[in-house]
C-alpha cells in the first residue's frame, strides 16, 4: 500500500493552514464564511497586492495623483509651513496603511525572516513562525520609536509634559506634514494589529491583548479627532521603546542565544518599568492635573477645535488607566519569569500559548543549514 505523506509546510501561511486543518474537528468546507477567512489568511500577498495595484492605478490614471488613499488631504491653504488639519478624508489614508502593513508584514516574514531562521538551524516550523512574527515586530518598533522620538523632538512637548497643552487648540490643530503622516500611519498599524491578533495562534493573554489593541485604537482615534496628538505621540513612544527589547529578546531565544537572551530580558524589564510605568504614569498625571493648570475646563468649543472639558479628561484618564492596569498584569507575568530565572534557572514566556515548543516538523531537520545547525537540538 502506498502511503501519502503530509505535505511539508513551506511558509507561514501554509503552516497555519495545515495546522488549522489537522487540529479542527469541523469540516470547513461546510461554511462559506470560514472558507473566506482561510483564503484571506492564506492569500495575504495576493489580495493586498491586488488592492494596492487598484489604488495606485486609480491614483495615476483617474485621480491625477490626488487620491486620498495615497496622498494626505486637508492641507491648510496658503500655509507657509505646509501644515495640515485633520479631516474626514484621512480615513482613506489610514485604510491604505492597513493594507500596506498587511503586505509588508507577510513579505518580510515569509521571504526574509522565515528563510533566515531555517538557514540558522531552527528546525521547528512553529519556532520559525514565531521568530518571523517577533522579528517583524522588532523591525517595526525600531523604526516606529525612532520616528516617534524625532517627531517629538520637533515639537514643544519634547521632554516637557506642559507642552502637551500649550497653545491648545490652534497650535495642535495645525499639524506639520511629519506629525500628521506619523499619526495616520500609526493608526493604520494598530488597526492592522487587530487583524494580526485574530490570525496568529492564540496565547494565554489573548483577551488582554485584544482589549489593549481596542483601547489603543480608541485613544488614537479620539486624540486625533480632539487634537490631542502631542499626548498620543508621547504615549506611543513610551510603548514602542520597551517593545523593541521584548520582541528582540524572543528572537534571540528562538535562535538559541541563551545567555544573551537573559541579559536582554533584564534590559527589557528595566525599560518596561521605566517607560510603561514611570513615564506613562507621568503622562496620566499630566492629563489629570497639569492640563487643568494650563487650560480652562470651560474651554469646550468644537467649532474651533477645542474639545477640552471635565468629561473629556475623565474619558481619556479612564482609557489610560485601563492600559496601565493591563501593563501591571503583564508586569506580574514578567516577575514570574524573573522568579523562574533566579530560582529555577529557566526563562519561559508566561504569555505563550498552550502548545509545546517541541519539534513539530520532523522533515525540517533535513533542510536546516547554517552556522548553528549543529546546535539545532538546543534550539528546540
């Protein structure tokens, strides 16, 4: 009798498709919705390329380089500095970046990071996928944090929490091209992150992560609409810096750098506490108290771009405190890791999903090549 071998997953998309099919007890062919969802996950490169081609084709041939998907709108007429207001057409620009990030992420993962991990000697297809996911995020957060700090350095709120509120609202409504593009691209990224969270393997803290993403997107949308972009810029910088070391540490662990992983984790934990608790709480304090010293609670005037009021501040503080509670929850998980490092000599991510880190692709060993191939057993 001839046995048919299970085809070996060759990429992130293929790996997820095979694993979902093998682990499911339901027949996905019975549901058009589920088939559509699988197609969206498996064909990310194809449909994103098609959409971007349509968008740019329309911009070039029909819109004459004026499509709101490709070019920022609401530029202030006659402004010598080329500044912008926010407006309804910004939605199209944000959607463009949701699509663009989906394409860039899957290309970087499947065409660069996954092949690199296999070449390095990582044999588990699950670990290859995890390395690609974390590697992409490391790249993004390095770029994002650098851009965010540069934007802040060009504005009055650089190392100055009082600058969040000075000259509000007019000085905040009139955004430089750099500030507005940074903010809209960030909104595109975080909306795209909700899609990513739904298609990745679910970790134990899935609900916390989902709430985090929803709160983050809500804060970004409200801060843009109410002209609080300086505060939003500061919060994004607080978040991005620690994420560089979080995802970078995971990448080093997947590649087998055990000692370096431990050192990196210590740096990550210190940066997390400093930026996400100390600096972030300073931002919350500024919203709650410092703003009242600079602005008047009777300053509510939407017609002129002023949305400052007691209720507005209460709403923002509630969202910011929700984020802080989530950060404290994750800090507790990290302190558990510290306990294991000190007393059990092991470094394990408490956020990991319930699956084993063991070998799940027995054929992958034959294709592992690179300077660390001799250590591949250690990597698993």
